[in-house]
C-alpha cells in the first residue's frame, strides 16, 4: 500500500480539482492511502511519501505552482515520484522542468498506461468527492455533479488553450453513466455543472439533451423540494444556436444561460442566439465578454452596452462577465493588448472591484459604472483608482477637479498622460520624473504624497493587488 499526497497550490480556484479527485479514485482502487492539502503544509512536508501529485491551473500561477512543488520535493526519494500536471504544466512544461526536479505529465490522461504501465485512463474515472472534506475551502457551486460529455472543441480560436490541451473534439461519456457512478460511490447531488468546451457541436445533440433530462435535470425538476439547475459553465456557442437547439435547451433546468461575446466578429450570431433563446422563454443570462485581446476599448464598451440594450428591449436580464485576456504562455498576467493602455486595464479592474466582477444590465447601474457614452467610459477608466472605486465619495471633490483638468488636455496630450501613468507605476522615485512633467497637477490626484499637495490631503482608502 503506497502513501500518496495530492496537492493543489494555494491559488484562487473556484471549481474542485477534478484531476486530483480522479487520481484519488485511482489510487484508492489500488488500496493506497491518499491525503489532500492545499498549498504548503509543514506537517505533510515532514512525511516521506511514495508519490506526490501537484496540480496546475493558470499559467500566471506557475511561479506559485513551482514553488509548491519544490516545497514537497524532499518528501519523495526520486524525481519521478513528484508529479506535476494540469493545464499550466501542459502549456509550459519547460518552465516547470527548469525549476523543479520532477516528472511533468502533459495533457489529458485519457489512455491506458500514461501514468503507470498498467494504469487505466484516469480521465474517465469518477471523481472522489470525499477528497474535498480534507480541506477548509469553499469550492463552488456546492452540492453539484461536475461532468463532461465531450472533450476538445471544433473551434481553433487563437486566444484559447483548448486546441493545445485537447486538440481533438469528440464524445466522451454520457451524463447518466457519470451520475450513476457518483450516486453509487458518494450519494446524489442536487445540481449539474457541465464543463464541456462546446457541447452544442456534439453529434446527436438531441440524444445528449434527452439523456440529461432522463437523468433528472429536465425543466422544473426538483430534489427534496428544491429546484435543480443545469449549468453549461464554459458557455454555449452562439453560432450553433438554431431555433431547434433553443427549443431543446428549454427542456433542461438550464440556469443561467451562458454565451461568449469575445469580439464584434460574432455580433450577428450572438444577437440572433439571444433572441432565439429569449423567444423560447429564457430570461437569465450571464455572458462572458473578453477584453484586452484583439479588441479595443470602444469594442468592449459597445459589447457591454449591447447586452444592456438587449436586456431592456427583450425584457430579459443579460449580466456581462468581463474576462481579461491573458496569453496562454504568460506567467505574469501583465499583458497589455495592442489597442489598450495600462491605465485603461487598471481602470476596468477598479470598476469591476466595485461591481464584484459582474456588469448588471440595469440602465441606471450601467450608466453609473461605465458611463453614458464611450467618451465618458474612457474618462472613467483614466481616473485615479479611488475616484473610480469610491465614485460618490469623490464626485464633488477631487474627481470634479481632476475632470476639469483632464478635459483641458488635447487628444494627443491625453495619450501622453496615459503613457506617463504607465511609466510611473514602475518608478520608485516618481518625483524624479513628475517634477519635470507638464502634467504635474494632474499627477497629484494619483500620487498626492509625491507631487506636493501635502500628505494630509491623501488618505489611502484601498490598495488593489496587482495590475
């Protein structure tokens, strides 16, 4: 019997670590003793383990992942017994190899013998839900099955990691079979979360939908007197929403509906999909809106505004969920798109901090958060952090004075000023640059302690981590 440790680095993670949960099932079937921790645990580090697995998620969390893997290196005798896998390790395996003496497993473990000479396809094993009881961490959504019907995607979007992680699209396993296994081993769950990248592209979609309904997740279904929900969490492809597809989806307890509005190139099919889904009775949408990729600030504002306008027109609620694009080989999360500036990205971060990451379609809310027009939107993003986050507090004080000075700049001067702000964020001695800058008065709103208005004028109300 082997002693096995499963480790999820202590990064922010919404969903349970399904890869580790399947590894737990595999090792427990072998009769091994399995433990699970998040992050660096001194007590676990003192144990001599036969095998340690470390998962990875986003590439910008690879430094933390490598640090965690290195922490447990002394716990195993051989480098091969420290196994690092998952999304980020698959995308940037050389980064891991160069920094920790370990074995890196790339891609899905979906064939026999990939983990050990006689190991089964780990990807098809039922996750061990009991593993989560070992840590005090709230994974969301609670009381849910986590399943996938397919792997891969028919699209090859340049910004997406799926074509690298899962290059082939195909059917994986029925929902009903997965739920039966979970029920038998861990008991029933109330809700269903499907993690497919493009489930609408599945051949025989009608059969897949019927299977989900027959598994107990049809429209209006309940468990213990409480309504059940189906969540296609990765979103559905707006380009594949036909009238028939919309009718099929309506047979499910689908809530919310999620689509992606990544660029203006898909505006027409996106709007058509919203209308078709609204026609069959869907009224609650939470849609992903990517920015900082090949788009620009006007495109981003237009897409947010369109969601608000469609909500009002159709009598539905389309909440926008902005997602900042990060290249799949980025370990810093510091990428600035070709048509973006650091200050605009920082401004969006401040707005979303105040709105808890979601953009309500309520017209009053939208105008207050993002402005009445594109011009006002760009002004909001250009403001000092505290003027954005605490808009009402500063509206008639510093923010009003800032706006007067900002309006006095020409278009070219505004661009120069935004570039200066990007430069100053990495400059320890800001005064050395700002003293000679013609925008010194404006800079005092951002760095009052550096530009001569007196420290009593400035109160640090909120510090946003990162940029």
